[in-house]
C-alpha cells in the first residue's frame, strides 16, 4: 500500500521522488532564508501529500469572489451558489464520538470521504478545552453557513477505512480507469501547451506537449485537443506551464527567449500563501514524536508497532493526521485582544466579520522546518500560529525557458507590517492557550531547553517579531497566480474559468482563486473541480450555453 494512504505518513514523502522538492528564493523579510515548498508529484497531487484537513474557509470568502464582478454570471461564485459543490464532492460519515447537531449541510454521496475518522489524542483534546478557557468558543463543525470561528477537533479527509481520501482515490477508481474515453498517463512532464489558428481566425489551444524522462533519452509526445484543454497543475506549475507556452507578461517571456502567444500580465502575479510560525513545548505524555524515522532504535520499534497496528486495524497513532485540532479567530476578538490592552491600528483585511485571519493548530509532535531541522525529541508537541489573510503578494516567474527547471518562487513573506502585526497577536493568543489550565496540565514548563517556547508570555513584541521572521514557513497553501478576475484588474481567467484571450483553455485549480480563503485550500480545489465539470458539460450539452467551439470547427 502506498505510504500516501497512511494518514500520518505524509512527512515521510517530503524530499522524496513524490515531491517536486521546491524552494523559494531568499526571503528578504524573513532573514533571507530559502523556504522549502513541498508539492505533490504523484496522482492526486497535493491531496496525496497534505495534512488532510477538511476546512474550506468562511462563507464570506466565497461571496467576496462574486462581489468583485459586474459581468453577468459572477453571482455563481457567491457562497450560496458555490456551496453545493462542497457537498457534491463530500461523502461524510457520522461518528458517534463527535456527533454533529445538524448534518443536512454535509454531503453524503460524493467521491471524497470526510469525517472524524482520524486520531484525536490527549494533546489535541486538551488544546480544544484550553481554547474555551482562553476565550475561543467551541464549534462542532466549521464548514457551515454559520462561519468558521471557534475551536474544534478537525474534520479530515480520512475515510472509514482509515486511509487518506484524495482526488486519486476518490475519482480514479477502477471503474473510471476502465472508461474508453479516458487515458491516464504517468511520468508525463508537461513541457508546453500548443496553439493553432482556428477556422474563425482566433488562436486556440490545440494540444499539449509532454515528456517521458525515464530512459537514457527524453522522449517527447503530443496530445491533440478536439475541443478544450484543462490545466490543473496548481498555483506553482499552472502559471509556469502557461509562461513556458508563451502566455504571460510579454517582457518577461521575451527575456527568456519564449515567443509570445498571448500577453497576459497577471500570470504568475498576486501569489498568496498561508504562512505559519511554529512553537514547541515539552509535554508530560502523549507525544507522537517517536513516529519520526530518526529518533532512535527504541522509538523505531514503537513506530514499527504502530504501523503494524494501523495495517491491522487502521487505528492508533498512525491514523493521526498530525494536525488534530485547531482554533480560528480574528485579530480584533474583544475577548482575546481587549481594547484597553491592544492598539486598534490594524487594518481589517478579512472578507467579513465572520471570517478569521488567525489559526492555531495543535500537533502532538515537534514541528520545525518541515522536518529539515531536528526537534528536541521525547515528549514534544507544537502549536502552529497561522496567518490566514496575508497582504504580502509574491510571484511565480521563469528561471529559464527550460521546462525541466523549477520556476522562481517568491512568496514575499512578511513584506507588510500588517502581516507581522497580526502574527504577533496570534502568538499572544497561542501563549494564552498554552497557559490555560487544560493545556498547561499537559506541558512541563520546568523544562529549560531553549528550543521550547515556554516563556512566550514574557517576551516583547519586538522579540516576537524577530521570531516570526526567523521561523515563518509555508502551510502549503499557495493560491491566486492565475486569478479569476476581469482582465482590467489583473485577472487571467473569466468566470467560466476560461483564459482571457484563449477561450478553449480553462484553468481549474487554486491558482484561479481571486483571493486566498481563510481556510485550508484543498476544499476549494475539490469544489472547483466539480464546478468546472458542470461548466464544461453546460458548454457542450446545454442548448442555452455559450458553447466553446472546437479548434477544428466540428
């Protein structure tokens, strides 16, 4: 069985052949550090390598997409119209241990399994109680019309069989793979999209060139398109492929010797990402630190035992998604940040009053540089403080015209003081949660190892700001590099997900998000896939639709 199916196995896939193994350029606002960006290089993409968290953001995030449009049809992206696509992909299974008051808004027949089927251990349980003690209310379900503020045991993409549920396991089933109208090709590295002039004189996407590099020589292939091409390579590789194909900022393309097919300045711009800051604590018990591969012979035996237990029962430590519980709140929460103690000078960049801009995630093991830096070991746990609505914008650009060279990734982390100020508040809240009785009883604050953050409540804002710049890392959520927006506003695709200027080329992934959501981005990606499916079917099957004609006119 692939390691990607094991809920806690994804960190072991980092830096493997199943990972694109990308790095950013040195981040000038984060002590000039290069940040590691794991991205899934396998069927299922990042849904096969992420932390399996099912939380798609606040309703206002999606209504915001429709509010920015004046063209007819924009309203289809408002939450009330887009929300059915979350239910369409979801197959939720109730769990008596985490009973929901209402499940009519949960999907029950979709391709992606959701529920409370992964492990929720003592550290995560204590974290939720501590959040309530600190002033963050408990919420059973953050994926509803009621919004996503509160603390909760996280719902995950782990099925009733105890395995990770992905776009590959959910959609590429044996029955689907037998379809005569589908061919799935692996080891196929897309080098560029091909274009031709249609009978109406308009340029259209005519095919895709891809390469197989497994042999001694690179073998090139071409697949021809009769109707449309759908690009779904993610927020890093979708703009990269477009630029390699001659679609993007003309000056940048010409600089790298790429003939300009379409001057589209927004391609690769407006990169957004959720950045997090790790804090670690010495736990009294309950840590899963031993499941890591480099923590000694005794722990290796314990880890092996846990793996055997998971294969036999699909339960136990290996059923954890590592990020077991979380809290979502706002920078202006009057309980966490009372006005008499906190300045009221931070701009509200959220999509609405029910939308959070800070998340704190509890993890029952040490988290440091995505595993690249060794943690203290033993009984270690982490709290991750996440910036959900960054105002810093980055770019994806070309390093060269070599399709096998990685793109230049510059998320421009912490470029605005706003982002730093919100994270400082987030760390203040994290400290309060850690010192709340329920979680404090789980932490050994007497431990003096300087790698632990036991004195967060004693440091100044300036010291916290330095820690933020020293520790900031990706939460694996890049978006918005091929934005759905009007061309005049820097957009790249229209509200049918069609590239401006190339009507039979659609982009369907998180690169099209007009703005990053205040949740985890796998959920919107799945829903986009379902929405795009309906858009494409409507274009060709609905008489009333404005159909895209195939390039050959037939």
